[in-house]
C-alpha cells in the first residue's frame, strides 16, 4: 500500500477548475473531525480516499455516507439498488424504474421519463446527491416530499454503500435490496476510463499501471470491490427475501429471465398476459446500451453534480478487460479474487 499522504498537501487542481463532483475543500463541521481522523490515500480523481469501516471513500462521498448513517430512515416498502461504481448501475436503474412504474408509464416509445431523463437523475444515489453536504452546509433532505411514498408506490433509491455501512433502519426493515456485481476486471477497466474522463483537461491522466495497483490494494471508490460484493453475497445467502444478488454478465446473457426474477422479487411480477404482450421485452429494449446512449439527454446532458451523462455509457460489453490487462495483471487480479472468494460460493 502506498504511503498515507500528508494532510497539508494541497489539492492538485486550481479552484476555478474544480467541477462540482470534485469539490472537497469544505468539510461540514458536523463531520470534520471524524473525516480528518481517518486513514487516507491519494485518490484516483478527487485528492483523497478515506478508509471508513473497511472501505474507501472520497472526501465528498464520505460526508454523504456519514449523513445517511445518521439521518436516513428506510420505509418498509423501499427498494434500494446497491452496486459498486461501474458495475452497471445505470442500466439496472433504468430497468427497475421501468419495471416498477410500468402501470404509470406503459408506453416505452412515447412520454416515458427515461427518454428525456438520465437514469441517475430519476434514481439518485443517496450519499452522492440527496444526502451530500455542499459548500459547508448540510441540509437533510425531506424525502417524503421528494418521493410521495405509499403502499402502491415504493421509493426507489440507490446507493454504493457496503453492507457494513448501511444504516440499521435499512438492515432491520423489510425493505428490499437489489445488489448488482460485475467481474472486477471489467469494473477496473471501466473505472479507469471513467475517472480519466472526468478529469479536467489540465490534470494528468492516471496510468493504467498505477490505477491497477491501487485497485488490487482495494484503494478505489467504495473498494475493495470483492469485499463489497462478498458482504452482500453473504446476506443474500442468509436472507434471500431481503437481498437479490445479481451479476452484470449473467444479466447480459439472459436479460429476460433476470428481469422476470427481479420483478417477482420486488413484488411486481409480470402476468402471463403482460409477458405475452411483450412488456418484458419492451422494457429491455428501452434500456439497451444502444438505445439509452443514443438519446439526446444522454449524449448532451449533465447531472446536477456536473458529470456528463455520456460518461456513464462507454462500451457496455462483457469482457472488455482483455483489451487492456496484460497477462501479468490478469494473473495478479485473478489470484486476489480467488483468494478473497475462496469458500464463499461466490463467482464473478
Ligand atoms: P463499460 O465502461 O465497461 O462500458 P455504472 O452504471 O455502474 O457507472 O457502470 C457503467 C458501465 O455500465 C459502463 O461499462 C457502461 O458502458 C455500462 N452501461 C451503461 N449503460 C448500460 C446499458 N444500458 N446496458 C449495458 N451496459 C451499460
């Protein structure tokens, strides 16, 4: 593991070039001592990653994490999508949104929210948007006015939090968790591209070699990725009614059966009539990589936090890692994963 960097090291970016998603200078007073007390390493994109409850978080993100732990209360019928970044969050948000709201938006070709709104805007990540303190201020969101929750319409939320860091109200309530994992080699390649893409032009790009070393040490946003997946894998084995554990590669291979399973798990099963009517297929078509990535909103729009929507769509392929990792890198990461997953029953 590389050395912990000095607390006095200045941000490498001049302040006028710092996009919203990189702003990190003002830690809210409520969390300042806590954040500064944590071990930290140089980040991939933001200046620092902080180690909290065994996982790494940027300075902005850790404040959202602490805020959720303190303030978020789940409702019994909440649906929470959990992923590590670059596991296919955008895709599964679109699928679950369409599935859960299909009676309100049955027409996937006209007037469907996904045609004009990025999935991350429709389904915000709790700690990165709703609970993210900004500019030294920390306003607790009023979720009841944002989501008009009722028995018929659950709140659909998302998070990248590891299981250990979920608030007790989420762990102990009957709310449902859908977890999506992805082959760590593809997650790494996707994350390396993504972070370089979000860097302002004036900043040097991360080399694949240095990023790979960090990733293997677990030092990546919400990493170590394998520990993240193992946490949810364990709970899904013990409480299958609580956590549905999905794999991006398996879903790409057999999307139809996975979406049906997902609908059943969430309590919105497709009727035979709906299935015969092509409703599952229509949702899948709406959410394909080609369809979503070619929409105007996803070609030209931005999130409120500043990221370009198109940054969330790269290639959308299974196994793209073969084009980037050397045989040595492959051997190294395979051996880490094998060692970590040994005896767990989990396979990527
Ligand atoms: P690649 O970088 O390998 O192409 P996340 O949504 O968690 O940030 O993950 C992003 C990854 O999912 C990217 O992978 C992206 O291209 C892929 N992706 C985005 N939308 C998708 C979709 N509709 N279907 C399949 N993959 C998608």
